[in-house]
């Protein structure tokens, strides 16, 4: 990033090739709309280009990049009236968590249409509460550590650890009946 | 493994990696990379221009200041420091042969200047032009009544010519030509004239009694003072325009020629004389037996340079008290 800020256009190509997929998937899984995800994705990278001169390598570039994406996502949710990034493991948010829609796996038509492993997993992630999904996607797509996720989302490390634990348990339960097939497909 | 990895499920991770393979559209990739290149394509050029401009500007400012300082430095501040070391080398042994001493002084002074770097070509050009024009003027000059009455031949205009030479002279750092081959043709001619005189050294008295007409007949047979003056004129770049004042006696009124020798000795123009020229003049006067005039010149020299006079004077003149 420092090289790009100094005027090396090839450095940007390297950064973009390395991180574009993760950022795009992070945004796509969060907003669940390819068109909106592409718009947000472009906004994130344009913002990075615009603020390149003020970049300070105080943290890992990946953390900084996903912070831009996270903030852009929050702005989008605020603009669309959907700010739901709350912690489901926090008792003070119990009412909000209770109001969250149930997993679509219980819907017969959904189960019938999403036979494929990838589709079921994506649905399972989409069914996660927003905060847990956010932590999970930052861990999976961004490769961020627990501390980096905590710094990025502005919560404590223990909170992030709890969110990840909840998310993983839910996904594992969601895919329990597919575990042998999962191991064969991914092994 | 960090703390986040503790909560990772390998099955979930592997399944997610297999399932999540979405990529942004290629058109979006192209648009973003093009925007990135445009952003940095304009930036570095704006930053690069001042970087290339500043060193050139700084060098130009330094050069202008240096040239200005050199041009504004008075030549008097440089003359004593460069002439003084050369003067002791030019000190002749206290020999009783006045004409030979005079020539020896001049020859001793020439190498001192020859060790300095070669002068710029434009400074050599000026003496050549003047020297070509000088002989006709010189031939006519002794015909004036003033010089005939004084009976001092062509050596007498020297006091007026020397200030002019000093005024026209290049900076003291400008040296004599390094070798005879480097000298101008006029300089070589003057040197040959001096060599011719050495073959038949005249006594000072005989030299003073030489009629002016014979001096103007031909350059090699010119009287010693004239030859000396010519050599001084050509040897030093200080003689660039020295011949110009030599033409003055031809057009001056006779009343001006009646000035006494004493009044000529200490004139305002003498103040512009260089140390080397002054020392040579004092020696020449002593060699010609004109000790009173030499003493006055010496006194004038001491008055001009005061406490520095002893340092500037060679040993033989330093001991001579006016």
C-alpha cells in the first residue's frame, strides 16, 4: 500500500488481486444482493484509492481494508434503515435476537431447493445473526485474528470469541447431516 | 495457532472455502484498476516536477552569488597576497651592474608569473592588438620637444604609462605566458630586442645620452628603457593597453612635458601602480643612479602600504630607508 501511495500502480494491482475476492464475498454475504455488493465493493476500493496518501501502516493492511468495507456496509445499512449489527450473545439484546428470523432450513421449500452443499452453507451463514455473521466472514474471508476483528468491530475480544463460537456451532449443527459428504467433498 | 483459530471448525472452514468462490465481475475489476492507475498517474508527475526543478534552481542561485562575489571583490585585496611571495624571488643580488640587474629583475619576475595558470585567451588578445599599433607611435614619440629637453629618451613616459597599465591590468592572478611559445608575437619580438641589447650592454650614462631618433629607428636598437618598457608591456597582461598612453606625448602640449621629474615620481596615478611595478621602477631608478627619485618612490611606496610595506618590499629595498 505504501508503494501504491508513492505512485506505484503495479502495487495496487498486487493488492487488488490478493484481496478482491475476500472483500467481494464479505460484502456479498452481508448484503445478499450481487448488485448492491458490486456497488459497495467499488465504493470500498475507490475510497482506498482516494485516501491512499493518508494511509499509515499502524495495522495490517488487511485489517485496514476490511475496516473500510465494514464501515461502508454499516453506512449502507443505515441508509437502507437496516442497522442490525448487534451482539446476539449479549443479554441486553435478547429481544432483538428473539425477533430475528429463523433459519430457512426449517422452510420446506428452501430445503428442497438448496440441496447443494455450497448453497446450504451459504444459506446457513446468511441465517446467522448479523454480528455473528460479520465476525465469521471477517475470520473466513479476511483471515483476521480475533483481536483484529475485535478492533475492527469495536467490541471486546471476548465478545468476538463468543460470536465466533455461536456462529461455528450453528453452522456445524446446520451441516451435521452432511458431515460425511462434506468430508468427502472437501477432503 | 492464535485464539481465533481455537474456535474454528476444520469441516466448516473447508466447506466454506469450497462453497464461497464468488468473484467480482471482470468489468468491475477493470474499472477499479483503471481508476487506480489514473489516480497515481497524475500524482507522481506533479510531485516529480519540483524535485527536478529544485536542484537546478539551487545550483543557479549559488553560481550567480559566486560570480557576483568574485566580480565585486576589489583587486587591491588580492594584489599584495599574490605579489608578495613572488617579490623575494625576484630579488637580485646586490650587483653593481645596473643594466643587467634591471633585465635580471624582469626575467626573475617573469617565471614567478609563469608558474600561475595560463590567462584567458581574451586577455592575451588585447596586448597583441596594442603592440601591433605601438611601434609607429613609439617612433614618433621621442620627437617631441619635451622629451628632447629632458634628455631621458623614451623611458620617461613610463610613470604615466604604468598607472594606465595598472588601471587596465587584469587581476593580479592573470599570469605571464608560461613559455616563449605561449607568448604573443609582439612579446617574442620584444624579447628578441632585449636579447639583442644584451649582446652590447650600454652603460647607463651612454644609454641616457642615446638620441631619441636612433631609438625610434628600429625596435632592436631601441634604448634599454624602451626595451624594458616594451618587455614589461608585453610580458605582463597588465600591459594590455599600456601603449595607449605612450602615444600621449606626441599630442600633449609642450608645457605638460616640462613637468619636473620629482612631480612625476609621486603622482596620483602612481597610486594605481601594482606592487611589482613599483618595485621594478624603484630598482630601475636606483640602477640608473637616480637615487633621490628612487628614495621618493620608496617613500611613496611606504606611505601607500604603510605597515605592509616591509613585507611587500624585497630585502634589498627594505633596508633602504628614504
